[in-house]
């Protein structure tokens, strides 16, 4: 069974003080309002209404936690960049997102949602510049790719990959469509890899044997601080 199936709602929080104690690895989903973030979560989970989907951007005002069968959590962050939301609410959302991404020790990676028709907006780039110094992996889903022709989608994918290439293997990019189920297996493979690391015990054991053989007889990483602010909730 795919890793994300049978995810269940756990808790919603509106303030940093409401964050629950860490109880499993967490993967956060972030993106500009109306980029298809909630739809992507629902598609990965095989559940049409796990994450709230609204035709009105800016309706997701809370951090929502969803528990997976293996004990890990998917974390749905408020969408950013919707100008019609009052300034006070935008500041509240920005502080909530920033506090979570800066301080959450159980966070293992970020899935960044971009509309494939409008990728790399200033707010998306701001989020990337802000999160990258954490050293954690980031996977970009270029959503609504079914709205583009095959050639245009491929060109967009290459454009975004080239733009983010300086960040190295920390950032990966793919096409995705909730409607046509494009890229679901690829996303599951990448994100699932963060939650279920490859078994390297055999390599570690081999290294230990080599070290023992070379030892004479009788011989007795901090996370970089982010320097910029999280994306403001305005446009």
C-alpha cells in the first residue's frame, strides 16, 4: 500500500504556542494560495477531502497535521500570497509558518507547490531562499501540468530545474497533476524516501570491519541559520 494512503486528520493549530509535541517525522507542504496544495495532498493520500480545497484562495488559515500509518505526519501550511486577506491575518500566517519551519526539529523536508503555469514567483523564490539554508531537502511539485501542452510542460520543468540547479541535490523538481494523476508515483518515491531512509547498516558494518583491520593491535553538525524572512502573505 502506498505510504500516504489512509492518512487521518490529527490536529489544527492557529498559533505557534499550539504546536503539538513532536511525535514522528514531519513533511510540510507550502505554496502560494490557489497553486493546488490541498489538492496535491488529497491526491497523494487517495482521499478527496482530507485537506480542505476551496475555490477561494486564502481560506486555509491553520496548520493542519495528518497522521500516516507509519507514524509520520503530513503538515499542510497556510497558503501565502493572497492579497485580499487582511494585513493582520497575513502577518499572523507569516509568523505561524516561519515559527514552524524555523523551530520544528521533527521536520524532515519541505514540499513546495508551484502552479506550473506561473512558477518561480517572487514569493516562491523568497521561500526557497529562506528555507534552503536549513540543509533539509525540498521537492517542488509543478502542479496543474495537465493545463499545459506536453512540450510546454517539459520546457517549464527544464526551466525550473535550471533556475534551482545552484542549490544542488537538496532541491528536486517534477511535474504533477491532481486531475490526471501525473507524477503521483514520483512524488511518493521522493517524499517517502525522506520518511523511510535507505538501510545503510551493511555499509556501516563493512566500514567498521575495515577500521578494525587497519587499527594497530592494542590501540585503545549544526543547521545553518536562515538569514531571510519567510514569505510575506501579501503579493
